[in-house]
């Protein structure tokens, strides 16, 4: 007898996904909640208005209006284009090179920022530290909260935290009032479209989280995950807002690709199916699937189905393929993982 | 004014929907969500944004530093102190 996996009849989440519940009609609680949320489009319009008011409020008041966590991938490229071109913001784009960024993606970074006339910085943390960070992210069990690992792979979570910390540090040091990222619906919750970065909250948690990173990644983690509390204190009068403008956009992947083509952006061919900048992404998917039994992109892709930006069959195709060990073996070796670390 | 039961439902739904877990026998209203590895600093920032917008309140820096807000009951107690209910609370 075959045990069929229960899959939501609207999106593509199945019963392996953490915390999922199904109703009698076989619809998951995420889709049920979405259907029950009246006025979602109006909510997005209100958020978009708020974002636009924020832009108007900061424009020209500081050296830069907005700091962009610019991976060089399609989504952050699109957001950079929108902020610089449509809203005329004076942006500083920062790319964090983890040592696995595709050469083509780095070319895209240079080309796109030149085309948009945006200041651009490349930050390359020690490759030894990055390799160790990725290795220990896999080895250490329960490093991240369940919600974090349900939305992204362990490798991506570590990288996202390091990048966020760097962006906050730069925003506080240079008094940049906004930090924007290219996260999509599903990658971060809808509530994360506009988040006030409360510096007291930051202080409240920083010590505990830094201790955790130092314990797992070693003493060098202080440089990458720590914040100079004096800078935080000085920055108290400044308001830093975290923005995820993609959450209020209604745009398909093909529209994004089409839109950024005119900036000379070209899709890298060495970054796997789900990334347009990082060669480590497939390893993250491989490890995540081995450990948790579901694809780390399934929640994000399900959200696209739910909101009508992707059809269900295409969504299934997108998560059907899991990279093989052979296809990621070189990166397993590079970061020093062993087979027993992965399961 | 929000009824306590509505505030409780909204907060519970927010936590479950965003932190991807379900309240039940294992995780209940008194459970410290930080200690259980369910909530992290990013989700805490989201929680504060949600509470301020949903209940039209301002949570001061002092309140953020003084109160733990690490369990559903602690969050509901803060909402109670801020006068967000139209009835007296009876903790879960």
C-alpha cells in the first residue's frame, strides 16, 4: 500500500512542512488564512503609500537616502532600479561577496550600478571565516528558529544574518535612514514590508545572539555579527527603517527579468535553479532537503501560487529537482563538510 | 476597543502564522518562545510592529526593555496594561 503525502489543494505545501494544518477540504491553514484576509490588495496599497511617504520624508536629508542589500540577483536588482529610477532615491548599493558569488553576478553588480548611476561597494569577508561559518551552520543543530529554517536553508540563514548585521552597522555609522532588501513574499512575512529597527530591541538581543555566534563560529564572529554598542547609542536619535519593497509589488519573475534586462543584467548559468547570484545555493538546498525533507524554497513558491503570481503546476516543477550530492560535492569539500554532518 | 478574545486570537494567529508552529499541549500560552528557539530577534521586531499597528498602541523603549514579551501570556498582559481590551483579562 502506498502512503500518499497530503498536499494542499491550493498551494504546493505538503504535510512535511513545519506546523502545517489541513482543513476538511484539504486546504492548508496558510491558504485558508490568505482566503480569509479581506482587503489584502488594499493593505498592500496602504503599505506602498507608507513606503512612498517614507521616501519623501528622507530624500536629500542625508548623504544617502537608502542603503540597498544588493546581492546582484534579479530581485535586489529590480528593487535597486525601482528605488533609484522610479523614486529617484540616492542609494548606496552594497554587495557582500561570500566567496561563492558567480563572476557573472559580480559583472551584473558593476554593470547595473553603473547604468543606474548608483554608488556601489563590494564587501568581502574573510573566506576562511565564511567557509567555517557555512560548515558550522550545518554541523550545529538548532542554530536557527524553526520559522527561519522553514523559509531558507541553513547556509542562507547564516549569510542573511551576516549581511543584515553589516547593513545595520553601515546604516548606523553613516546615518543612512533606510535599508532595503529584495526579499519576496514567503522569504519574509508580509508584516516585514516596513519594520522600524528599534535600537533598544537590537541591544536587548544582540548580546545573546552574538554569544551564540561566537560559540558556534568562533571568536572572529564578533567582527561579523557584533555591533559596536557605542555606535548604536549614538545612532539612537536616528531612525533606521528596514524595507522589503517586493512585498508590496505585484510582479512576476518573467516581468522582473524583462525589466532588468535593459540594465544589461544577464542571468548567471552557474548558480543553480533558484539563485541568480550565489554558487552555494544548491548546496544549501541539498543539505536542507536531506535534513528536513522539504525544499527550502517551497514556502516562498507556495506564496507566489497563493497570491496568483505563479500557477500550481509550474510551482511543482520548480521544487521537483533536488541537486544531487555529486553536483555539489566540490562545494561540500571547499567548506570542509563531511557526509555525516549533513544528515 | 478590541475584545480580549479577539486580541488573543489575533496575536495567537500572528505568532502561529509567522513563527510556523501551533499552540497545543507542547507549546502553550506560558511557553517562553525564545527559550524554545521559536522566536528570534527578527521575529521580535516583527511582533512589535504587528502589535503597534494592530492595536494602535506605542510600545515605549522602557516597556520593551522591562517586559519580556516572550510568551503569549506576557504579550497579552502588556496589551492589557496598555488598555487594549474592553474587558478584564483571564489568562489562558
